[in-house]
C-alpha cells in the first residue's frame, strides 16, 4: 500500500550520484531518508549492511524505510536485529516492530512488542485499543470467510489501486507506463506517478479493457481515489498541490489536495478547482460521499489530527459550498494511520487503519454510521479481505454484493494490486432480543419490569421496561454475540440471564421468569415448590443425608427457624422401578432420615411428621411396565415438605 500517497509528501527528489566512501554513503542515505526518498535510502543502507557496516541508527532507518514503503516483512528483519542488539527503543519502534511481526504471522511476539509499546507510550489510544481487544484475533476469525476474492484482471507490474464506481465502469489509479516521452518517476517508490484509468464492469464483476480516464483530470503529478456524485457529472479526486502551477509548503514539499471537476455536454472534465478547506501546509486526500451526497468523508493530517492521518467529514450544501471539516473522533482515529474511507448505500463506513488491532500493516475496518455521530463497534472485516500486508481502498455495491479492494499482499503482480470480490455474508446483520417477563410460580405477566442489556463484560448497553403485556425488546444488536439481561422488579429477586444472538438476520426470544423474594405460603403448600427442590439426593440403597442434599434442606430449616409455629409433613417418593415393597420401605427410611436431620439441627420433633409413599403417588404415566424416559422417571423421584400448620 502506498503510504506515500496517503500521508506523506509526494516529492520529486532526483537520485544523487553514488559515492565510493562509506561515510559519504551513510550521509547520503540519511539525506534520502529525511527527504522521504525511501527507495534511494534503502539501496544505500543495504549496500552498507552487506559490507558489514552497521549502527543502531542505520538499522532503525533501514527498518523504517521498509516500513514506510509497506514492505513489512523486510522491516521486521532489521527491527529484529536492532532489538536484539539494542532492546531499549522509543515507544513508536515497538509499535512498528509489532506491525511488522504481524505481517509474518508472529502474533505472540507482536503482542509482546505491543505490551512494551503500551508501557512506554503513556495514554496512546493504540495501546488502549490493544488492551481492550486482546482477543482481536477471535473477532477477526469470527468475521472471516465472508468474501470470495480473486485478482481483478487489470493489474500491471506497477501499482494499481484505489477504485471507484461510476456508471458501468470502475475508475482506478495506476503507476503503469503509459508510453509518454516524459516519464516522471517518484524517487520514494521508483515508479511513475499515478494517473486515472477505467474499465467496464460486467455482471459477474469481471473487468474489461483498461483505458485512460478523464484526460483533463490527469496531470504530470499524482492523481488518485476519485469519487463521483450520483449523476456522474461531478467528481472529487486527490492530486498533488498542482493546478496551473505547483504549490509547496514551507519546507518546499508538494502535498496532497482534494479537487473538484464538472463534466460538460461534450464529455470533458472542466472547471477543476481545489476544495476550500485545502491548505498548502497540510494534506487532504481520498474523498468519499454519503449516500445522499450531502456529506464528504476524507483523510487529512490538518492541525488537530490525532495521528499521522485522520478521517474527517464535511457538509456539502445544496449550493455546493462546504462547511467546516470535523474530525471523526477517537473511536475511529488513533495515533496511527486511518485512511481510504468508503460509505456504502447502507450508510456503513469502511476504512483502513494500522492503529486498530489487525493482522499487520493496514487492515480494513467497518462500522455503522450512527445518527448521533457517536461511533461504536469498529469491526475488523476479517481474512480474505485482510492479510498480513496492507489492505485498503475497499468499495462495494450493496445490491450485487460485489466490490473491489487494493492490497500489496503476496502473490500479486505489482507493488499494489486490485482484487475483485463477492461478499457471501454480510458483516452488519442486525439481531434483536425480545421476550416476556412473568412470575415463576403463578406465570402472571410482570409489567413495568426494568431490564438492562449488558455486554459479555457486563458493561451497560441499553435499558428498557416491560409494557402492560410484560413484553420487552432490544433492537439493532450484533449477531452471534453473547449478552446478559439483568431483570429487576420490586418484590422479586434480581436475575441475570445470558442470551446469545443468532448468526443470521432475525430475533432471539428470551422469556424470563422471576422468583418472589417473599413467597406467600399457606397450609397445604409445598416448601419444595417455593425453593424449587425436586429431589433430595441419596446414595444407592442409602438413606443418610449427603452433603449436597443438605444445601436444599438448609433452606427448609431456615424457614422453620423463621416461623417457630410452622409444622410440616415430610413426604418422600420413588419411581416405579424396583419392587413395590422395596420402594415403600426405602422412601420411608429417607423421609425419616430427613426428619432426623432437621431435629439434629434444632427443630422440635413435634413440629415434624415423615412418611415414605414409595411409588403410590406417581405424577405421570410411568407405572410398572410402562416404557418411560429417564427424565420422566425422575419427575416421580421427589421430596415434599407440606405445610400442615402456621
């Protein structure tokens, strides 16, 4: 991916002649490095490295040269050598080293470097994001497998990237050799400056022959990343600071600006003008438009930016005038690089970032654009779309599910290549959780019950109350995600219920039953029902009280202690298996063992009676000789604690 196009000056430095002396060569490399002419710097430093001439400063600059030129695998090699010899480095080194390690899938060591970055960087948001998303690989895995990706068929041996839809075409930028007599080569990349090209798109997403696009739009400097208004008659695009003449900042560097052009009746692009918020002293690039065309999103490093490049938005009035650019904020932007925004017809923002946790280099991320402007839920869109290298320039037609992205991943034809894809499963599938809240005993509906929706870490997401029918609902939730529902109502025990949404568009039903904190009882009621005691467990052919059974019996004990005039009849039942006489005797021993346990705990014996009923009071069809499941037999194996007097 061309970092030089995104964030840094596009320069026209001419390579210096070679010098024979090593010290002079290092000085030359340093000069090239400082001027961002990184291809020349790499060549100089590598020749010195091969001759055994090394220094920590040279290793750092050589690693950085490859890092900024998007060759993270080679950057990792030199960062590794520097770290081995001089492990104490500035915070940003650990971040770049971590990104480079991800590109070669050394995720464990990459995480170790991020921990060092976190320790040294203070309140850097990239460190905070890493700490908050240490299971980021699980998210990436969950979002993977959604794209069928293949070479777009229009790539050259140079850089091809940055697609845009217009009519039945895709417009993209390329550094391919067009055969002009005057070939202007960028010192940083060793490639020709990019111009705009186009190719027709077939129904299956395949592209036709490549043609130069918009001859009046292309200049002798860089053009890239156009976006077109709905009618196709207005284009916004990125170009070096060049209109009638070349512009410079205070350091004599030509930066990037966003330009606008109109299509006349003859098919010519005319009235090329720079947008009013551009400035010679900072960069603006990579425009994209909202579905209604009233908002432009773009990239800039203007004053007030959080990182090396941030995403901004600016309103476009009906008369074509622009408002004041607004930074998208810390949820989107980091101290790293955010770039290449794209807005879908469904108002989803896709962008690339090396500040949010990813697989290495620039990864593509997505989020829904909220009505209140407060972004949440930034998601890595997963593998296939993302790789350990730079992935960027994502665009998609949400009707056909077909689109394009750019990447410098392994196996391509040039420095950057364009890939076509088919999305087989949407990322932003909306789910809902709904249900009814009732009394656990009476099944009465419970209106005006407070329900709080919590995430997996028990952070509050939303809150609602049930309506007059006991109904509640939470909308616009993530698919295949675990939530908790905290249900609260006066007179009832608060309950937290887990809920996992489905992986398809739809709703997940979660009905909730609440237990009263003070259950009213009367003679004839069964305390086993109050405490949901179904079975007091005994060992086979035994009747002594086991430790696990004593927990449930302690509940009955507590009630008897609270109400000293209460009397109960203890009844023990078995299923129909074994003989009638055996079951009757065994259940009677167990009932009396339960009575003895309560007496031993201080309950007067005259408050208790106990009897075993064996299989005489079955609650279902499971008599002798009737085939039943184990679950059906278990319903008959029960204990009762019937209140006989209050």
